[in-house]
C-alpha cells in the first residue's frame, strides 16, 4: 500500500531512471531498437576509438572469445539486449549510440510528469541530486540533457553507473557512491523501483523509498518492506540541518 506524506531531511537524493523517473517501456521500445540498429556501424566504423575498443575487449572477455570479430560481438550484444542483461560493455556501447542519437535530435528522453517539478523543488531547497543507473554515465548525461523540458543536467551533482560505482544490488556500490559524493550514508535517500537495489542501499545505511508505478515491471512484485510511493509528489525532501 502506498504511503502518502513521506518526509526526509537529507543532503542528497540518488535517482534510479528506468521505472523510477522514466518509463521502462520507453527504454525497451525506443532506445533498445535504436541501439540494435546501430551496433554494426559502431563496431566497424569506430573500432579504433578507445572507449569502443575497451568495451569490445570486455565483451570478448565476458563471452570467453578473445578473437571474436565485430559480427560475433554484435551477436553477443543483441543477445544481451534480448535478455535485458545489465552488462557493462553493452551499456557503454548503448550510451555512445544513444548520446549521438540525442545529439542528432533522433531521440528525446522520457520523464514521468511528476518528476521534473519535484527535482527542481528539491534542488532549490539545497538538496543534491545524483543518478545511479545501470545505463552508462554517457547515456545518463544525454538522457537529462535532451528531455522534453530541455537540458536538466544543471540539476545534477553527479552520475554513477555499474562501471564507476559497481553492481546495483551490492551494498559496497552504495558505500562507494556515498564516499565519492562526500555525503554521509544516513544523509542519502535512494529512489528506485527494484527491491534488490533498495535492499542494498539500506544495507549501506541509506534511506530508501520504492517507487511503484502501474505498468512498470516491478509494480506487482512490490518493494518489500521499504517505504513506497506511487509518484514523486508523495515524497517531501528538505535539506538536513544536523
């Protein structure tokens, strides 16, 4: 049951994206096919780019084929897409493709209607805003820079992904983010729709709220024993004074 009137005095809010600020369906139905259609060109035309080369090496290591060619790497990426696997090299290459798509105007990100006004209010109240998503930092930056309401990156103090923070269901990742952000764990609030992520954040000493939006993949499962909200409007955040 959704609890209304959740109130937190914290120094920062850390945001998940899919299912929390934005519709998972948009990512799966729009962004995934967009990246799938452009992987081949990326792997052949930009194989010399350091970031692409590093991600390709990671794919080869993960599939245990050190000599895998571009066709085999693309096949692995598409297989992981089908599985919705949170593989770091997949997310890196998706981020490159999506960033270019946003920059060209092919893509505009999605945010639920309640999200951006709350983020602006929390930021105006002096609360720091961070993102922690399985999507790469490059993809996160492009997502917030190309919203229907324009460039929102000025609202953000930092971006974290599975490469610079670690897996989202491990408490150590949240310790790492708290240290990097310079914020005490008990002054951090994490918003996510995934119970495993919420459990990991709480284990690291963070406050947590599970976001449950109808139609999202984790809606029926619920958020365990975490506080929950159906929209950001149900959450009041102010800057801690202690």
